[in-house]
């Protein structure tokens, strides 16, 4: 249980391996302690300084489409990763216990 109190973000399978107990037992203990998993949801913070770069990117993207109609087929669109000022993260499988 000390794993969960020290860390805000806990991966139950890592705890299971670290303390050498089945994964289901880790879940049972967490629930018994009143801890429940929550998915992290990033919220985009747009500030006034972001408008000009966003507009420039949109203009550039439209120019690329005009020059190469299938340009958007070469762009990575995903809901698996989040690209922020702090870097790239995958919150799909991330749980925070409260």
C-alpha cells in the first residue's frame, strides 16, 4: 500500500510484480482502501499568444493542400497521444487513483 501513497500515478501491474502478488489482489486492496482509477483528461489551454501561430499553421496547411491534394493523408491524426508544450504523452491507459 505504501507504493500507492507515495505515487499519485500507479500502474497496478507494476505493483503486482514489485510485491509479488496477483494483479487482482492489487485491485482488491486499492478498492478496499477507497481508491478508484480515473482517466487523466488533458484540457488544452489556449492563450492569446497562441492565435498567431495557430493561424500561421492553418494557412501553411492550406498551402500544402493546394500544392499536394493528398497532403492530409501523410499527417498523423491520433487520439492515443497528446502533444503539448510539455512533450508527447499517452493518456489512453493512464490512471490516477483518488
